[in-house]
């Protein structure tokens, strides 16, 4: 980073820091996160913070740094990833890797997911170092590669090969939580405490094959189309987990009136799907929290245009609720598609059945101070994060990157899409909240 013209230190300039991170094209695949990771290492070196690089391959390194505390609390882990998803075939209003500021937002791939969060964490971390903050316990900052595909080069690699780095850690701070969203006239701040498990399934059907010039009626391809239609028209069964129940109850009691009544009745499995349909787009927020889900993403058929395949398959991006497993998902799919479809688990990343809520009140209290009108609620994330890997070490992740967003701004519909952007003011908001956490996490 260039020296500040007004004499501000790096930690006082999270906006400029994020611009620098955005300008590294770390699209995954292939990732190529090395330049971005070593840029961060340079900032830590300049601040007098020792950091170490751990890598499965040189092009995809991970960085771990530590600030030593007073020993009054267990160490706490702050982690984030610098890889981003593709911008291919998207027409952006502003170039996705320039970090342009316009209309009160910074525009660019990764501003929300999750270079913006890395900038907040790094700024708070560097401030703690610069101000010699009396930390209750050690703070471990970890910046990883490869979250957007599997974590195999990032968090999973660290957990499986360098678990000693995280010894004694009970709580971690990661992505996908702390952002505001509006329902009616109330502002809520979901704090992610649980996430669904990744559980990929391949569904295969068979039928007569042949030459493309001799059409086959009712073949494998036709049967696969029926399977896709069935999965599109029917949800898997309703399940109300403890986290979803607390979130719904808190929101329902806060909102009151008809909206609160409808939300509260989402917990009744006999009414859930009907009410989700009535809620329309707003129902999309709650739908995956209340069901195991599968989304068709990859088709496998013939390799030749003139060969009718006797076997075709579809890969399903399955997401399983906490407390459920691959066998549950297979059984639920089977009840919809029938017994003639082959179902195979091709990847399962398990997670804990229930969250450890020990840090939740501290995080909720910080949000209550920075925005007294906001209401913190626990969130069951419908996606997955690197938290599933760290959970293997007994570490509870909280999604806590606070951002006060405009009322009409939808966080979950802005990540991974064209024109990803973050309000400039949200960066200072989040950095200050994270710094407050550094002061209090052992309290």
C-alpha cells in the first residue's frame, strides 16, 4: 500500500486495504492466491507481526499470524479466505478487479465474499498490535486459499497437517454473519452459529441406448428428465433444528402482527411449505433452513452426438441440516424419485450436530451497542464455509463480519453475482465491531 497522504496508518484505512485485495485476481479455479497472501504478509512484517506460510502447493499458500495475550482466556481464531468465484460471462457496471468506489459502494468481486471481511479482520488485528492492546488471550489470524471450491488447499490442509497451530482454540470468527437485513420496519443482524453440511449426490438412470439416427422413446434421458422434474416440484421433508427455531421465534416476537404470526407458524411442518410459498422471495431465506436440499448442477451423458446413452446421471449439490447425515438425504431423495434411480454419495463434509453458543451473547452485545435498533439473531447458514473443517478440531465458528446495510440491499443475493459491492461505510462499521471483540472475547 502507498503511504497515506494524511498520515493514517494501514489499520486506519480498511477501504484502501480492501481496494488492494480486490486488485489481485484470485478467481478459483485456479485460485493463484499467492500474490495476495504475500501482500498481506508484507503488511504484517512491516507492523512487526511474525507470520508463517503453510502451503500444499506454492501457488496456493495459507498464512498464520499470532498476537500474544495475557493468558486470561483461551486463544481465539480469526480466519478468512482470499479466493473468489468467477466473473465469467457477467456484465459489470464497474470492472470487477479494480475496487472502484461509486455511489457510496466499493464495487468488485470479493467485496462481500470475503475480501471485505479479511480487510476488517486485518485492520482490527493491526490496530491491536499498533496500540499494544491488552488482549485477554492469544489472537490467531489465518488467511487461507481455496474456500470457494473445497478448502482442500486451505483450511482442510491446515486442519489435517498443522492442527497444533490451533491448540486450545474454542471459538473462531469467520464469514457469513453480522450483516443487517430488513423485515418490515425492523432491522435484524443474523450471527451464523451453524451451517449445513455439504453432501454431493450422483443420481444415475439406465435405459436402452443406440444410434442417434434411431430415436429411443422412454430411454435413460427421458427418465432423467422425469427425475429432474420430480426434484423440481417437490421439497424434501421439513425439519426444524434448534438454531432455526430460535431465529424464527426471535424474529416472530420482534415483528409481531400478521408477519410475526406467519413466521412463527413456519415451525409447524404441516404448514411450513404452504407458508413459504405465500412468503414468495422472502420465503427463500427460510426455505433451506427448514429442509435438506439438492440442486441439479452437472449432467453426464453421451460423449458423442450420434450415440444415445444407455446410462445418464446428474450430480446434485446436496446440503444437509445439522444432525442429519448422508443416509438421511439418500432416503429422502429416494421417496421422491423412486427405486429405479441409482443414488451415490460422491462427497460429504460433516459438521457438528449442535452449535456451542458460549460466545453468542458477547457478539450480540457488541451489535446492540453499535446499532441499538438492530436485533441480533442466530443464523443457520444454508451454505457451507471453512467452519466445517475447523469444527473437526472442536472449534465453533461464528459468522461475524458486522455490516450495516441499506434497507433495500440483499446480502445473500449480492454475493457471487454480477455487481458485487459493499457500502464503504460498512467497512469502518465492521472493523470497529471486530476490534471491540478483540477487547472482550474472554469476558
